[in-house]
């Protein structure tokens, strides 16, 4: 059995397969998933699992070079934004880029996979760009 926190088989496989510059998105329950992009649907019910728990678990295994958020997240201030700001200040998310929510949806077309959470706070979405450990 794995010793690291990430136990979901599909998500573990995707993280292990990421190369430099690949995109993994963690999204709220309402974010659309483009045709052809792998969906790892973890949502069980409203708020389960929450965005922050999934993000923290992924960050335990994924090297992140940068991340992309929607400007609307800054405007609406969902609770997860405080955690994202803390993680960013600690250097766990690399460089931050802000785009419109529409542009984030367009970016999702290039994701290796999208992880849907049970989060039901608007604009609680992030695109993580994979880095390298060397």
C-alpha cells in the first residue's frame, strides 16, 4: 500500500504521468469539462471532498512550477482563496497567473486531466502547471 497521502488510483496515475509543463486542474463541482479531457470525478455530494483537501493531497505528490486562477476568484473571494494565498506565499504553487474565467475554461482544453471536487463555491478552480524536481 502507498505511504503517501494520495490513494485514488486514477489521480495517482495522472500525477505520476505528468511531464514538465503539463496541466492538471482541480475544479469545483460546476466547472465544465471539455470533451476529450480526462475527468477524475471525486465529487460525492456538496462540499465532499472539498477543494482544499484535494489540492493539499495533490501538492504532496506533484511538483508545481506555476498556477493559473480566474480573476473572478479574486473578486468573489471564496474561502479557498485564503489557503491558496498562503500556499502561494510559501512557494508551493510557483508563479501565479490570473486570467478571466472564460480564459481558464479555454485553458482546460489543454489539461491532461481535470479533477472535479464537491466544492460548491463559485470560481474555486486552479490550473496547476507541472514542474520538475531537478
